[in-house]
C-alpha cells in the first residue's frame, strides 16, 4: 500500500470513507445499520477506536476517527473483515429480497481479486485525510452530517438517525447508536 493511503499518525483525527464494492446500496435495512453500530462500538470498547463523527449512507460510511492505542489501518482492516462476514451471514439468514443478487455480486467481486475469500463486500482502501486544523475538522464534520441532505434523503441533518449529528447539535437529547467522542 502506498504512503498516500496510509494513516501517518493514528492519534490525529482522520476522515475516512469506507465503500461497498460497486457502490451497491446495501445499507437500507435496520439489520445492516445494527451490524455497523455494534462493530464500531466493539472497536471503541476493545480496540481503542475513537469515533468523532460518522454517517451511514446507502453504499458507504464516512467516519472521523482516531486511536491512542492502535494503528487505524489495523482497526479498519479488522472492522471491514468482521462486518463483511456479518453482512453475508445476515443476507443469507434474514428475509432479503435481493439475496441472490447481493451474494452473486459479492462473490463475483471476490473472484476478481483472488484472495481466497468467497465474498468481497468492501472496496479496498479508505482514503484517509488527516484533519490537522480546526478548520479541516469543522468542514469534514459538516460535510458528514450534511451528506443525507445533499443526497435528498432528508430535509435536515437531524432527521437522519444514522449519524452523529445529534451530539453536535445543541439542545438535542437524542443519543446516536455509536459512542461518539466529540471534537468540540
């Protein structure tokens, strides 16, 4: 992996985007959101991950993260590996109208890379962007939270429940599903 796509300092807040292969709209059911929530919360509790902001879109997730304990690339690798297995398990076990198509899509992606896996859910990489100034941090947090509005899924950021917006909005008593460590 080139230096360009590595996290140089895991202790600095870093913006990452993790995307489903071919931009497949996987995240349209509460089951898949719960897998993401549980996995991020596990990484927070057990791997030293700090999630500063997040949003789940239909085909990707945006995060601002850091870690004082472990390398972000190791945490992301483990997160992607675990969630991939959980998504495939959920697709196979739960009522999923797109089951055959999703499994075929993820299987085809796995065969193309020949890494010895049956299914490939996530695209390689996550394109980290170091947020080393308060201006960069504020810009990316606003970008993350405005994403569902820009995609015309909701009219206001507070209406999208799969994000950290509530902890950044004053007087909002809602608690996001992921334990967020705010940056202000």
